[in-house]
C-alpha cells in the first residue's frame, strides 16, 4: 500500500476536508444552475427578457460563491474568525442604510444598492453572525464555566465579554430587520440564536421566555405589518390572497411522479417561481421523485452538519457547526412549509437552490468556514 510522500497544503486539504459535505454543496450549486434556468426562464419571458436572463445575472454570484467556498475552506481558525468578523462588520455597516436609504424590491426595504448589484445585509451577514456568536459562547464558557446564563459576572458591564453588551446589540439588529419589514428573517435569526444557546446549555426554564418573545414578535407583526396580517388570515380562513400558495400546490400536483416536462404550465403563474417557490417548479418540471431526491440531499447535508457538531472536540466548532445546521434546517422548513401551503408565506428562499446572490454567497462562505473549522478540529 503506497503512502503519500509529499505533504503539501493542497493534498492535506484534500484528504482532511469533509469531502462528502463539500461534494453535496457542489451538487446543490449545480442543481441550482439547472433549476434557475428552468424556473427563471418563465419569469424572464414575463419581463420581456431572453430565457437565460437570470442565469446571466446569477453567473457572477456562482463564481464568487465557489471562490468563497473553496477559499474559506483553506483557512485556519484564526483567519476564519478574521473573515467572519469582517463579514459581520460589513453587514452591520450596511444594515442602517436599509433604514436611511433603502433600495426597495417588492415593497421591502431590506436591500442596499451597491451600483452594479443589490445586496441584502441581513442575508450576507449570516456567516459572521453564526461564527462570532459561536466564538462568543465558547469564550463565555471558558471564562465563566458551564453556568453562563445565571452567573452574575456574565451580566456585568465591566467587561466586553458579557451578555449586557451582546443582547442589546442582537435585539437592535432584530428590530431593524423586523422593520424592513422582514418578519421571516427576524424569526429565523431568533430561532438560530435560540438553537445555539440551547446547545451551549441554556436551562429549560428559559425556553418559555424565548417562546414568549417569539409570540410577541408574531403579535406585533400581525398588528403592524399589513402583509403579515393578510397572509396569516388567508392561511387560517382560506379567504383573501392565496394565489401564490394555491398555484404552488397545483404546480406540484400537476408534476405527478415523473414531471410534466414541456407540458409544465402552472409554474408560469407563480410570480416568485425562481426564488421562494422554486421547489414547486422543480416538482412540476421533474416530478415528485426528483423533488423527494432533492429533499433527501438537503436532509443529508443537515445530518452531516449535526454529525460534525457532535464529533467536534472544540466547543467553538460545536457551536458554529450546530448553528449552521440550525440555520440551514430552519430555512428549509420555512420554505417547504410555505411551498406546500402548510404555513403562512414567509418569503424564504431554499438554501443553495433558489435564485439570489446574497443568499448564495452567504451560504458558500459559511459552509467554507465550517469545512475549515471541522478539518482543523479533526486533524490538527
């Protein structure tokens, strides 16, 4: 049996990286290209553009995403923290612009125009949020022991490593995102944060507190955001505007087991077929078997993240990988529940699959960082 005689950085990366997770990410990106062409061609024709319009727009983001994925996967822990910190700072710097100078898309002020393209700060800062929150929790554990929630020292203002600084900043961030209006993303961040502090040993007595916070956000959204109120009432009463979700379900039904192919027509009536409802287009074009195969792939990625988290030795890696699994899994659930009309529409894309530059870049950067952290934790 031959052994490697050269221990270059490239060969070390190849043999030490979680290639199964990396391979799944590459497959998802490839499928995204195929599905965006299939679903986006309909939207492009409605806009009077050629069928490849969205593919052309997305190509720079696919290239940048692959660069971010592979580039980040070569980093060590120190540089992961540096890039995560820069990502978080950039997102937080752009976020106030959504209040003072927003770029409106679909009546939502969640975007910032950077000239040639638009970015969604709350999307692009997901890697920084998860990595830096994981680092914060791991440092809290090192300094204050296992009891970081009821330890008085962990709540004092005399040190930067304190809940007294983290929580107000997090709440302010959530309120800005909520005001976009973007109720779905604010709930997503709250859910990921809850999952991460639960992994960090949050006492069960605090779960009702967070549940009440989420319920109050829902009540506030219902009475202050007209589109949220309309969607919730439409879901529970069946009255009002249910056009998109009804078309989504009809599109899935029309696809059958093997898909409708060229006879797929229901998806033409879905305004967000290439973004929020891309799964419905996949089901109609290629059938329930292909759609279920995609779900199996997504579930395998989620399971792989959980496995890496449970096998990690460094608490920082545990929290970072667990937070990534929570983000990935929760966003998939939101998208699936909306697509199947099992919950009120949230406007949530399907990770790696839906059209959207900010989301793709954020997930590629995040997964690249996770690959780097898992590799270093396992082999170094």
